[in-house]
C-alpha cells in the first residue's frame, strides 16, 4: 500500500470535524503564502552542523562525502 | 533499503534533544535524528514558519499539544514537512515540501531517486 493510501485511511478513521479542518486548512494556506516553500530541484543544499540523538555533531557535507543523503524535515514526535 | 543503496537517511526537527530515551535506545536507532534547536537550518532551507495564532489555540485547547514542551520556551515554530534526495555533490535531485502534513513524498519515489543517482555515477 502506498503511503498516500495509508494516510488517506488514517484520515478517514480520524474523521476530524469540519470546523477543525477549516482551521488546519487556513493555517496551511497561511504558511504557503508566507513563502516557506523549501529548496528547488537542482539547487545546492546548504551545509550545516547539528547534534544527533547521541549528542554527536553531524555535518551534512561529511555525510555527503560517503554517498547520497535523504533529508527529512519533520515537525516532531508529538 | 536506503542503506543498501549506499545512501544515508537524516531526520531533522526543531525539537530539543530527546531526554526520554536511554543511551542504549539512542544507539539502536540506525539513522541520525538531528535537533535544530535554534531553527537556523529550517530557515536556511526556507522551511521555517511561526505557527499562526488560530492553529496555536487549536493545538493547545483541542489537541492538548504544547510545542514549547518539545521545542523550548517561546518556540511555537515548525518546519514545512519536507523530504529531499541529495546527490554526493549536495544537489537536490528530488524532493517535496508541503505545509499539509498529510501530503508526503512516497517512499517508492525516494528509493527511485536514490537509484537514479546511483546509476549516474
């Protein structure tokens, strides 16, 4: 099953009331209008150093020296 | 799957480092989970936004989620959920970003993009 189908199933089960969905959708539209649209295909991804779950410093360019990297930006564990 | 294709998976969130996991649990996680505690990287990647007041109220009052508990005091801010496949030169070869967190890049597309990069080497 594709991720899309699994999310659709989850959404159907969750069945949020329309007044709540309206707030969520207005929020999404606001963010879209704010210009937070991310990187473009073909663009060079900015380098960075951040701390991982074990407190180690991770540098993107160091990881790239080993091979391709998949970056996933997520909102949180909640 | 990703590893066997020679790629690394790196996850980034604005959350402060998780103190609920033991060191053994942290070592058992096979990917890097990075903490962008100042949102500097989210901003560099043009994914940062301040949660709108109406959505903040919804999270607090209806969902019982207080982002400050995870992100730190005063940080009602999030990334647009996004996935990028970078080649070895750091160029974005595939990706997706959408404020609607129910719209995500298909894992099959991620794998296909990594394969495509591999084939070009």
